[in-house]
C-alpha cells in the first residue's frame, strides 16, 4: 500500500499506526533516508492493500474506522484529498486493508504463469522482498530468485528441478507466504516468533528451476517443438511423467560431482524424458544459472525440494560438515521424514554444493507415492515441511 508523507509524520509513527515492524517499512523503501523524508513523498507500507470504497448514506470516517478496527488517522492518511467533515454519498475514498490470509491458491496446477502472477502479488503486498531474474530457461522463460532478510546467515531453497515434481513450487511459495504474513501480522508460527529470524537470515528462494519442463507437463509442448518432443517421449503426447528440461536433459544430473559416473551408468544415452545427464556437465542454461547463483551467493546451507519418498539425503562422499548431521536430526524430528546420509547417486545440485563448498545441503523428497503427486497431498506435505522450513532458519 502506498501513502504520501504528511508534515510531521515519521516512519516510526507509521510503524505504530499500522502495527508493522519498523525494519519492514524501512526495507520496503530501499534508498529512502528515514531521517530525511519529505512531505508528499510516496512510500510503501507492507502488509496492507488499499481498497476503494463508495460512501453511503450515514457514513463518516469515524464510523468506517470503528467498523474496521483501524485508526481514523490511517483513513486520513490515505484520503488527504477528502474533507472528513463533508463526505458525499457516492464519493470514492480509500480504506487500508491488512493482509491476513494467503493470497495464492494452493490446490492448483501450478505453471510458470501462475508463479509469475503470485510473485508479483507477493511483491506488491510485501515490498520488503526483492525479486530478480537470475537467468533464463532454454525457451527464454525467466528463472526468478526471491530474497528477504537482513542477516548474515545465507540460506537457499529451490524447487521444480524436475518437471513432474512441480507441486514443490506451490509448496515452497506457500511456506514463503506464511512466513511473510507472520512478519507483518506479528503472529508466531508454531510458537516461533519470526521477526528475529528475519533479522538474522539472508534467505534466497528459486521457486521454479525448470519452467519449460513444468509447462510441458502441465500444458503440453509448444507447437514448434511438438513433433520433436513427442519423438523424445517415445511417441507419446502424454508428458505427465516428464522430468527433464525441454531439451530432454535431467537438470539434477548436470553438475560436476562425479558426473562421469552418472553418464556411464544412466541408461538414456540421448535426450529423454528423464535421467539423461547431457553430453557434459552444465550444458543446460538452467543448471548453469543455479551453479552461478551458488558460487556468487556463497550460501551457508541449501535445501532442494523434490518428490517423493518422505525422506531426505544430506551426505556426499564424506565431504559434508558436522553441522549437516545436526540439521538432519532436527529435520527428521520436526517432519517425520527419514534421514538418509548417503545414496548411490552423483551429479546432483546437492552433491555438487557439498563437494564445492563443504557446507550443508539437502535433497528433500516431499510426499509419498507416484510422481506427479496428486494435489490432494498438498496440505499434508505443507504441514510436514513447514517444520523443516522453520528449523532451517533458526538453527
């Protein structure tokens, strides 16, 4: 919600007026000098939207404020053009509305266009988050990173490396939405106060690593690639089992961590719906984007969301640090998921991150069943993973 500063107003006053932590207001207005704000300057108030309202007979600002449990000065701030003593029937005024519920639908087939819409909505409601395009897919679709927090503990989450595991994207977005609502409403999550976490973390989220693949699974092939993709898919026009990117390369077999072993033993020797590791490490733009992000950001820990199995993997070749076991024990406790240190697998993002940086990384296998998991599992998975999400931030 945007407001225009009046004479005598301060950011501290707005924090008190709207009951929003001052750091969130400051972070929603990057570049703003809090001690030198100017009358008429436009700023963002996070956690609120501005709603239009047509004045009815008998209305007054006092009555409208009382009915909505808001300060009358909040109405005056949003309606500086209005004479409060002479409201006119039919006149349009603006009412501040606190955002108290998630803005995104959960039980939906979640393609890249829905993700783009939800990111835009979250950015408008919670302008203290930062959104940037870190690269593009084979088809030129943006791969976006969402960042928030003012601390030094660098934590990264990602989802939808695999196309038919797209349910991980709305799960991750729902976790983010819950955290943002907790911050602006000063409501703990499972008893955990979140503002101290915001002050201590530097959180990075890439909610959809493989937008081309997700859209292929959910919407079918682009017309220009239809024949080529059906041929790769063994003649089938049903792409629901497709894991790879749009070129038939498995993005989670693309990283230089014993990639040669996977190349040798994986059955597909050419583009395929799953398991083909490519002709060399990091041939695919999506994999290069994620490798570059990790190198440039120097994350302290990484969690990659996949499906399925209700388990997670956290070791690689004995290179993981002791901290990984501490985190793994807590993740197992809060979720009920099985903790597995080693599996016979290489060339994954988690594998490469541990090898490259000697820091904790986890492949989280959400839910249980046959991919793609049904949306009927969404709420159950969300509740299981919420504890992992919170533990990753506070430990």
